[in-house]
C-alpha cells in the first residue's frame, strides 16, 4: 500500500514538473515586420513632360518598413514551461535552456516594402538572419538582405542625364519602360533589417 501511495506521489510530482511543458517544433513558419536599410544607392527615373523629354534622376530612400514571411530553424531542442513562460531544454529534460538554445537561423522572403518614396522599379527579395526567441511565439532577428532592383544602365545615365535619350529609330524616348533591357538591368542591392517575428504553430502536436 505504501509503495502504491509513493508511486502516485511520484507521478503527481512528474506531472506537475512536466505536464505544463510543451516541446517546440525545430522548424516553424511565421511573419516578421521591421526596419530595413540598404547599403547601395538606387534611383527612380522620369522624363520631363516637355518636348525634349530629358532624363531626370530621383534618389530613393535607403530606409523602409518591411513585412516578410519567415522560415525558422531552431539551434537547440527546447520546450516552453507554460506555468512561467520560460524555456527549458526539452520536456524530457526540463533543465533551463541556455542563451544559444534561444537562437534560430531564419530565412525571410520579403512580401511588402514600404518606403517614403514609391518606385515602379523596386523588386525586394529576402535575406538570411539570426533570431533570438523572447517567448515561444515571438523573436527578434537581424537579417542580411539581398534585393534585385531594375535600374538604368550606367552608360545611359552618364551619357543622357538631363538630356534626351535617342530611341535609335525615329527620335527620342518619350517614356521609360523598366522591361526594356536596352535601358534597364537587374542591379543586386544588399542591406540589413531588424524585425519582430511571430511564429505560427510553434508547438508540437500532442
């Protein structure tokens, strides 16, 4: 009888210690939002509305607000103790998770980039980053970002800035088409961003 009571007590203790602890998925998905900054100068282009149609350049802001979809790969096998919202190594171990086990490697695909100036030629891609989980569904992360931007070719700018651009047939361009490969190319632009990331379905299913 004493052994049975002792067994029940031990089971109760185990349930109390680990019953509210849930393992987190090693790989999960989510959405992030935050500040972005590019290292390279980019421009918006226009032609004057007069008969000359001279080329004008407008520098674009290097700063913006970006929204991304994110794939997160945790560096440690961790669980969350729902009683006090703290991280532990796993539900089976239950010891406190160390700093690096809060970390994850993140791959972001940028969906929306909001900048002070709007340009027809901006094509934001994504980046690779390192994040730190603050809670089971929230982390802060820093990314190295790479983008592709449609920009006028250097020789076009150096030759025709503030001038008309000959179209090679019957006169000058009276409008710019970013799909025209004779004038434009895909420029690779690098930068960084810092985001708050919200995980979706972060906990493992029972």
